[in-house]
């Protein structure tokens, strides 16, 4: 299990459509809102989905 908080940059296993791997956590709760560091797209994932997609915390 990873430890993360607001403002944390994470790297995912698979790239976003734009080719970026790095995401910033911008909202936390039951769901977590992430912003792509390359194209600034915002997505929301459940905690369980995020745990599956994280490669490492930067």
C-alpha cells in the first residue's frame, strides 16, 4: 500500500493518451482526482483503481 497526499506526484504503469506517465493528486476523498503533468487533463479514480495503476511515487 502506497502513502500519498495532496500534491504528490505519482508514476503510472501505463501512459496516458498524451504519452505522459506522471500525475499529481489534486483532490482526495472516496475517489482521488489526478491531473496529468503533460497535458493537464483531470481524471477521477477510486482508491482501489489507483492502487492497481501506481508504479511508484516521485
